[in-house]
C-alpha cells in the first residue's frame, strides 16, 4: 500500500553491513512486486531465507468449474459451507475467473502445523465471524468481526483463532490490491474526500523473531497447486524491515459513507481496487434527502462487469429473503435491481443498517462445483410479480 512503514531494527542504509550482537551478518531480503518497479520492503533475517531442505509433494487446489458461461443470477447460501478444522481445507472457491477467486472459508482451528504462502495472488480476508491474530514474517495484526486483512502475495502467515466458529469471505487476486487512485494525491496520500484515511489502516505492530533451525513446513501455493516445502530455518526470523509492501488491516466499520440528495451509484462505496475488479463496502448510512428521493437502487445493467454482493449483517432494503452469509451474483449484461415492492418500501425511510461487501469483476465469473452445492437455482425468478 502506498505509505511507508518500519518495524524492528534496521541499518541506517540499504544494502550495507548490518551485524548481529555476535558479529555475524543479518541477511537482507528485498520483498518486492512487479519486477523492481512496484512496492517493496527490505527485510533483515537472522538466517538465510533460502534454505530449502525438501519438497515433499504437491496437490491441486484449482477450482472445479460447473458453469463456464453463465447468464443466470444466483444466490448462494454462504453459511451452508461446512466447517473444516484445517484453514486451507476450509477454503471453498465458489466463483472464479483468470483474475480472481472468490472463496468462502469456515475454519475451526488455528494453523498450528504449518505456515502458508500464496505466490499466485494477493489475498483479502474479510472476517465475518471470529477473532484472533494474523501472524506473519512481516509482523502481527489482531483481527475481529468486520476487519479486512490485505495480504500481499508472498507473505508467509498463520491465523490464530480464539474460537471455533469462524467465517471468512476471501478474495484472491492475481492483480495487486491497492487503495483507489481517485482517493489519493500524486504522492499516494489519501485525500480529504476519501471515505477513510491512513489513521484507519492498522499496520503490523509486533515481530516474532525466531532464530531457530529445524524442519519448518511452509505450504506454498503456486499456479493452483499447494507444495509442501520443508525449510531449514524458522520463517519468522525477521528482526526488522522498512518499505511499502506489507499486510495491513482495515475495519469495514471505519468506512465513512458518501451520501447525497438522490441515490448514489456503487462507486461511492469503493474501498479497494485492482485493474481487473473493485471491492466496495456497504455500511450503515443516512438515506438520500431529496424530498422525492427513492432510496432503493434503480434498475441497472452492468454491461461490462459481473456483480457479487456478500451480505454481512443488517436489513438489506433492496432484496427480499436475504440473510447474513448469502451471496448474490448478477452477471454482466442482464438488468437487475430491487425486488418487487422494495422500491416502494424504501420511500420515506431515512437510513439503512445494512452491511455488505461487493466485488465487481470486469471479466465474467465462472461458477464452481462448490458453489452449486449451496446455490438457489430459482433466485433468477425472484423479480417476477
């Protein structure tokens, strides 16, 4: 993300001698993106971060597509995804294209037996249920209900949960996830009209520096396969770093909604962006205040993008029969809008308490076999009177 952060001990100059108390060297690593042109961070390790002892094998986690060319609107019952003890096994890919995977996850246990690294994609974890600690080689973050955790590709991490009832909505992006350009000035600072600012973004606050040798299992995702790699040194052995490339957290409850006299279009809810899709946050807010306004959204056709809405909490004014954990998919080119009676019900109302996450993709989404297990096949008929 485009601002500077430092944690732990670092030398005064890059690429110079930095010694341990015993006189030996710390080992520098550039953790960067887009060749040497994107955001990067310089880390300093107790041990060389390159010591692979064994590659024990791999297995595929490629999504199994059920419907490749979809024209039908769907509702998915997200909370019907079964809980799994293991975090990686719990990740069920429900919608996919060449840019993004949309995943539901209900893990019951912390990732105690291994570390995880995704080399394919940035990850955005939305915490719907559960509390705990995100632990990484770039430092730790506490998380709770409503938090987004943005994890740059290549980050080695674990999740420590406080409870067994955990629900995550995960967006796995093959393109870097950024704060929206229109919210930033030419230096990268978030502007006054942005619905959040740097004060709202929580950076890693502590490092775990484990100067240990042994057998450490890192499950590495590369090209839709998980490789079991045994490293000779603990991956959390960083004594310090500085740069722009690191995980961070942002609470949906800190998103300040942009409102107007008449209904505002979805871009006012934008929270993150890539060059292939956007992520928006719908939060409790005052309704439009024109005396003749219709607060419910107007019918619209997303000719160029599929719209995915993950319903988190509250009363979803524009939909009938929608509960927390539901996902609606409205494919590109097909008009959609409020359910029958929703527009009329919204007139005269002054506020909404809805909470939802939206993903709009510029390429069509394919529906997976996992999605069909929890799909409402008749949702596309729900606009009939």
